[in-house]
């Protein structure tokens, strides 16, 4: 189901690495990353299965992309907390 809001999501891959992305339909995107639907990131193809750790909604795509960049700039141990609680700067 596609919503009007954008989501920034954080996945944990089978090898323990993290993947951050942006979508409007989290169920479809998770299915793509896990190979159930065509698409998905090249990064997650060799690291399946992946599971959703957390996500955060944003009102527009540009806010979501800024948040994604901010999350990717954080060290691993801070990504989840920042995505859940962090303020966009």
C-alpha cells in the first residue's frame, strides 16, 4: 500500500550489516530487498534475508533524502537511535 508520506528505513542484513533507504511503500520495498519481487538494492542481494529494524516518516521526499544522508553519516551504533529520536539538521 502506497502512502502519502515518505519513509526512511533501516534494515539489518543476514551478515549483520545495516542498509538505509527511502520509500513510500515499505512492504513492497522489503519484499524487493528479500527477492520476493523484482528490484531491490544490489547491496542487499548477497546479504539476504534482511529484516526491518526501524523506520521514520517524513512529509516530503526531500526531507526523507536529507534524513537518509544524515543516518548514513552516523556510526553504526548510533544509526537506530538517531533515526528514532534524532532531529534533522
